[in-house]
């Protein structure tokens, strides 16, 4: 266990700085949901730290969706979608341990679509 910021580092994997738009949704058994937006602060294969609009309850399942900075085949925007549990929460940020994830296509943005329409063929 290495020291990090005066506390013992318990992560088994490295985290990398990543500052992208993120959407989160708390998952409830009755189909209710609380959602919000934020930005990623850092991310690794085991977890993600991000800003929040509100205090998220520790232990709660949450789905996060991140606009991924890379594109599929250089043309198709991607998003990273993960489900995990809140392991740490403060007033404006939360850490989630990732339990499962997948990459999905985002589709074309409105700006890209309008540029495509405005460009003569």
C-alpha cells in the first residue's frame, strides 16, 4: 500500500487524468432514478472519480456515461457506459468502483450533421 495525499493508496490499478463530460444516474429497485451531470477527474480500469451536482449515497448502484475522447475507426463518436457502486462521496464529487462497462456509439452530433448538410457533395 503506497502513500497518496497522506492516506494509504488502496487501488490495485492506476488512474489516469481524464476530463470529459459525464452523466450519471442512480439506480433504484422501483424504477425511480436520480440523475445529473459532471466531469470526469480521473479514471482507471477499476474506477472513476467525477464531479457531481449533489451528494451521492455510498453503496448505491450508479450508471455513468462518459463522452469518450476517441472515435471508432476515426469517424464514429463513442461513449463509455459503466455500472458500479459509489465507494466515496463528498459534496461535489464521487468515486465509483466499476463492476461492468461497455462502449456504445454516440451517433453524429447536431453540429457534425449540420456541417454535412451545408457542405456541397
